[in-house]
């Protein structure tokens, strides 16, 4: 009797183990079949969320990163910092990523024994509509076979797989959404004056135009302006190249916007300052169009009056260059702006190693320029 009981118990145990194994295997196969089918599918699975024009709030939480955006009069602002220079286009694009969410595959609700990596600190995005309806998504781990990520909709418990590019949207930071200013539109054609100050020495380039000929002079001041050199003619091509470098400058990424943080970026006492004066760039096509639109019915006096042009307004700008970041880029800031950006060392290299002796005209160049002017 004892042998029969033992045999029966053993059989039951085996059945339990086999049953559990079958369940795990079935769940595993279900997931893999879904992933395989997704790989063959050319169209995604539309995930109903909230209409983009109905979203009033967007919240993202990802570890130490957390921010909330609210919409007022068709513009987005950051709740945690209303002075943050938020790009309305970047914010709208991020929100639209989730309102028009396309999953790779719908896996249904989670089954016992399935683990998708939805931890307590998993990245989460919550959309809130104007009628206070919430829709939250939690990002899980990546599938080792497909590279897609698991996504759970909190209200329904529905599990999806989504592309890695959509998963990247869960890791956006507020700085990724900042409005990046454009550098002034300048070139050798419209720059009138340029000065570069570094370590107490300033190189000053001043232009003058006679007819259609533009020439440059260079001078140098040292010890904070205590000693100054006499201006002398500069090689036009060399100065033109330098000024065109200035026109090619652009900001790489946003860093900060708070005045009290300038010191830690080396912008309280900049390592280099670039000052420039320029006239506003004009669109030649616009000028041609305007000229072509004029009629010949005006009197000679009216034509002369119309052709008169006022002197172009002289604008000025200053770029402050601070310390280097870990990646070798420099912290920079435009005068009149609170925003601090990164700019690559390559972009600033033309200004870092300036040598006065590289710019004055040689006697031979001076003779040639005088001859060509005649």
C-alpha cells in the first residue's frame, strides 16, 4: 500500500512539473510567434491614445529625469521651470509621438510567468486630455531576438512591442526640447568690423569700402588696451577667410539658461570674446523682384527718390567663449541671451590660435592691390 501511495504521489509531482513546463513553454512560444509575425508585418498596430489636439498635459519620468509640460494657448511650457526656453515644435513632436503611437505587435495582456521588465522605476509617459482623461505607458526591456521593446498601457494592461526609436522617446530630457538660437547671418560681405580678445590681447579688423572694393586694416592692443599698435593694411583674402569662419558658426546643443550658473561654465570671465559689427543680410532675389515690379510710369524725380537708399543699420554681436567641456567642446553664449550652448572646438579653432603677423599685407601684396585698384 505504501508503495502504491508513493508511486501515486510521484506521478502527481511529475504531472505538476510537466504542467508548469508546458505553461512556460506555451507562453514563451506565444511571445516568439508574436515577435516573428511582427517581423513579417509591414504595417504597425495603431494604439488608441488621446487625440493630439486634446492633450493638455504631458509627463515623462525616467529615473532621475522627470518633467511635465502643459499646453496653454497652443504653446507648451514646462511646469517645473516656466522660464525654460522650450521649443514648441520639439515639444509638439514628442507629444505627437505618443498620440500617434504605432506598435509593432499587440501581445495581449500578460500571462502568469511572463516578465517584460516593467519595474517600479521603468520609464513612464502619461498623457492627460482636456477632460482629465489619463493614458499612461510604461517601457519594459528589449527583446533579445528582435531588438524591439515591450510596452504596457497602464489602464488596460495591454502589452505591445515597439521599435527602439520609439523607446528612445522615453529617454528624452528637458534640454533635448530646448529652442536653439540661430547665429547671426553674417559673412565677409556684410561684416564691417571684427575683434577677437584672448588673454588680454585684442586683434581688431576694420573694413572700408570704396566703390565695390572692400579693404581691411588690422591693429592690435595688449594689456587690456594699454598699448595699441598703428593700424596697417591687412591681406583681404586672409581676413575674408577668417570672417567667413565666423559666419559658419552654429550652436551644437543647449546646456543651461540660468544666470547663476554662468560661472561654472567659465562665462563670468570668458577665455575668449569675439565682437563683430555687421549690416543685416539682404536677399538679392527679393531685391531683383522688387526692381522688376517697378513700372516706368513714374516721373524722373519719383524714380530718383525711389532709388535713394538709406544707410544700412549697423548691428553688433558678441560671442563669449568659456571653458571646455569633457568632450572638448566649448561653452558659449551670445550677448543679450541667457542661453548657454556647446560649440565644437573645430568651429572655434580658427579664432583660438590667431597670430597678428599672419594678417598684414606684405610690400609685394600692397603693390599688387594698389595696381589692381587703379
